[in-house]
C-alpha cells in the first residue's frame, strides 16, 4: 500500500497561482513521469498546470501549480489517481502529447475526466429527427 500525504495547498498572492504539494514514495515517481515523460506532460496539457518533482529527500515531493484553483484541483486529482493506481486513460494522455507536438494544440482530442477513474473519450451522438 502506498503512502501519500497532501502537504500543503495554498494561493500565492504575489504570483496569482494556486499550488499543492504532495509527498509520495520515491518508488512512485515513475508513475507520474511515465515513459519518456508522456504522463506528466499529458497531465500538464489537460489540466493546464505545471508539475515539479523534488526527489532530493527520502520521500519525493510533487508540486502542482495552476493559474486557477480549478486547474490546480484538477491536476492534483489526476496526479493522486495516478499515484494510487486508479487512473485509466494513459493512451489518451499520449494522444494529447503527440497532437500538441505535431500541431501545437490538443483541441482535436475531446476527453473528460472522472475522479477516481481517469480520462474517457467524448462520444458524439447523432440525434435523428423523426
């Protein structure tokens, strides 16, 4: 069982940013980063946050910074799901990163996030007039 602790949630008045600090085991850092950094970049793109990881201590510290409280809360929720092993949708994160790398935007990929579950594609439905 993993041990996580949300150390601090705050608003930086001077920078107009919201941030969360999460302590986790060093062995769990790879879950957040992902192969070639895809997971962390995908979370940053989707949640519009910046994620920093300090591995200089016995337990790692993950810092999630967002320009709004909603962005920071979304990024924090996704990171916690990844750390706890509840997150599904790594392929969608990879698609977002690939799309951003190729076109400079992720607007063509429509997904939604369910806390405790992960990312899911938005299904378009057709309504036929009778």
